[in-house]
C-alpha cells in the first residue's frame, strides 16, 4: 500500500516505479479516484451540517409552539441524501483500495531493472564447488538409494509434490532445523516463536499474499489459510500496534511447515523435493526503524549465509531484478546454493526489505523518541534457510560414489555423532 499524498506529489516517479515492475501508468487513476472520494466525503459532511442546523431550528420552533412538520420533512429528505452520499463515499473508497491493493511495491533505486530473471546480478560467490571422480547424482536418486526418501508412498496418500522421509533422512531434516534455530537465536539475536499455521484473511492481506495471490495458497472450508511461510504470522505480530522507538529492531525466527499450491508451477521441478506443496523452513523476520532497514537487509542475508558457510556449501548471492522480486519487496537478495546433481544454482533463501509496504497494510507503527505522532515501521523477511532445499544440497554436495553421504561437522552433534549416512543407518 502507498501514501496517497506521496502519489499526488510524485506522480511521475510513482508511474516510473510501476513501469519498472511491469505495471502501466496508474497515478492519474489513483488521484482521480481519490479526488472523487474526497468530493463525495465533503458533500456528505455538508449534508450532515445542514441536518444538524435543521435539527436545532426544529428544537427552537417547538419551544415557540410553531408548526415544524415541513422542517421534519426536510430533515427526512436530507437523511436520504446523506445515505446516498455516504454510500458513494464507501464505493469510491472501496474502488481506490482495490486499485492500490493490486499494485506491487516500488523497487529501490539500486535494484536492476529487467523483464525477468536474466537481469538479476550476482553480487558474490562463496566457497568452492565440490569436485567428484564420478558422475554426481541428484538428491532423489541418492535418497532412493538410501531407501529413506519415498515419493510413491507419499503420492498414494496425498498426490504429487509430497514426500515421505524415514530414518536418518527424517532425523537430518529435524537436525538441520534445530541447527539453524540454535544459530539464529544464540548468535544472531533472533527470538524464537512458535506461531499458528492457520491464519485469517487480514493476516495474509497484511503481508501481501491477498488479494492478488489467493490461488497460490491453501484455504480451509471454514475460511482459514494455511501459511505459505512463517513470514505471515511473524510479521503480523506487530499488526495494529504502536511500538516505542526503543523497542526496535524486533527480530523473530520460527521453524514451521509451509504450504503452497504451486498454482503457477505446472511442469516445473516435478521430480524430487525442490518444489512441494508442504515443506519446512526456518524463517527470519525483522521489524525495524525506517533509517535502518537497508542495513538490516544486509545483516539478515549474512545470517542466512552463515548457515551455508558452516555447512560447507558453495553458493552465490544475487540481487533480483524489478520483475523477479516478490510483490511486497522493495529489494530482494537471493542466496542460491550449488546443486552438483543439477549442475545449477538454486534458490535456498530470499531476503527482502519491504520498507513500509506491509506496515501500511497492517497499520504497524512506532512512536519516535521525543517526537510527535507515529511513523510506519519497516519490515523484512528471509529464509534462514529452507530446510528441505538445504537437505537436498547436503545430499548432493557430500555424496560418495558408493551412495553414502558424509555428514558435515557442524551437524554431527545433532545426529548423535553420525559421520556417514548409509542405507543401514
């Protein structure tokens, strides 16, 4: 959502920003709707003022014993006019909200402009690609060889894009999540949260998934939404709150299941665990002072990177182009891990600064120290990391020719000292 005054004062910049996001000129429509809404509101207020005046005159006339029947009819007529004017205000306001709610956030000035992912820019590459004296397998081949990754049994229960992990692989998934949570809470200052996995319309609207992306979500028959990421409940912790400036920044982390319909992913990543309806993720969310959100984005990204560094995984950091960013993002840094089996980099974390875009939708503000009024906070979110994709990367990075998988040192304490994962474990 946007500040209407800013749009009026910066209409050319607003349209230029939308153009970079693939949206046509909109400022004139917004301004025209807002002007009509304000005109209708003024008309309704003028009618109310006339009604108030007539009501006072009726009272005076009654004390004098005068006939007030004509004045009462006039008040009744004004009531009808006011109802019509207020309905017009409501309709115009709803139309304005609908227009604004469908517009993506404007990109930061340093975000590369482009029509697709080809305009993304690699900022840095970290670590060394693993080398093999055999042809490396993809994760689903490794998992099948271990006998601990079963897509067929999952499909019988739930259909495509589900998996059953058993034995050491199930434990490895849990170990990864615990390792990430311990790192983020003990070293990076995040507060662990166990949030709801079912939320209402207002929560997914606040973070920008509704109304435009409802088809990407799962909805229950009693109008709850399964969260697509813990970003939704964690960011909504500050919904409709006024914080003190001294409370900022707030940093939250959570390990949750995530649920996505993958409505636009037909034919993409149909094999393996890369794109599933249900997956697990450790999420990072920051609520910051507006002056500090750009630095917080770098900090959050470095926290996510540290997980990969300690696991010894090769990766690159990419700044997404204007057309590849998410709807609510002003700037996004993707971390892409190297998958030897695919011979490709794949996203394992997206860290985004949303500025005040989500805060306006959620009415999340803070009171400046020593100042008057309130300001909207800035919100950020990122994966720290996607657990399933980290498991995929580990299997492919640390695979051996005999089908076993070496455990990175950082995870061994979480796996009861296990050094090598085999079909017998």
